[in-house]
C-alpha cells in the first residue's frame, strides 16, 4: 500500500559558506486506507498547496484522479476523488488567474484497446469538475506537464505514438481554457522522444525539455 506523502523543505542559504542547509518544516502522510500517490504539487498565493495524483479503487482496480487542497501547515482542507467510468492517471496540474485548476495525464478510455489517450480535467477553485476532455491519438499518449501561457491559454506537453507500437514522439500543444487545440508541434528525432517539462517565456513563447532514446 502506498501513502500520499508530501515533504516541504525550508531552504536556508548561508552567506558565509558554500553549502546550503536544508531543514524540513513538516512531513505529512495522506491516504491511509487506499493505494494513492501524488504526482505534482502547486503552491497558491495564500501559501496553501494543491496536490494531485491518482487513487486506486479496491473493488474495480481502476485509477481515479485525486485532487487535495492542503493548508500551509500541512492539514487537508478538502479532497476530491473524481469518479470516472474508465481508469486514468494524473501527472500534472496548473492553475489560471481565475483560480481554475487543470489536471493532465492519460486515460485508458477503451477497455478493448491497450492504449492511453491524452486526458484533461478542469475544476473550479473547490475542485468541482467543470469539464473533462479526451484527446485521442493512434497509440500510447500521455500529458506529462502543463503551464499557463502569457495570453492565459494552456501549454500541454508529453509524448505521442506516431503509429501503434511505434516509438514515442515528444509533443507540445497549445489549448484554450475550454480545451480546444490552437496548435500542435511534434518533435521527431532519430528515436523515441518524450517531453518532461515546460517553461512559458515572458515573450509569449515556450521552452521544453525531455529526453531522446538512442541506439548507441
């Protein structure tokens, strides 16, 4: 059994030495009765914390999205388990300037095909679902990271298969806040690639990084 664990560090940089000192403020465990895990956290302006991941249903074995709001002292404020008719995993979260929360990951929406699709959920500031969206691809697809753009849209990145059983290709999309695709870019190198992290630049652009598999 896995427990949700969140570890917050206070970082003190010593001005008189070359080494940083790391002092834990608190360590909290969550999810005593279920197989759960956190994948991403986000600090809010009021110093509260949003944490997301997935929780496994003991009866069905399916993974459901989990979203938890935690006070700055580590106490749970609320938790939402989003019930869906299919299994999914959540990898990342981001909030916009109106306190909406976006969750991204992958879902196995077709029980007859062993492939995942891009999956997005938008909630209000209390974690109540406003909409969810599946973006289908030809094979294994997953959202790994998201960032808000300078014009208040979404940069969404991860990987996508070109064909069934083919190598991954790093992919980044720009979506509006209703989940509609504005543009999409796929990076194709010599082998399998995967996008892991995104940074929105001040001039409205985007930078991303990940890895490329090689045969050497």
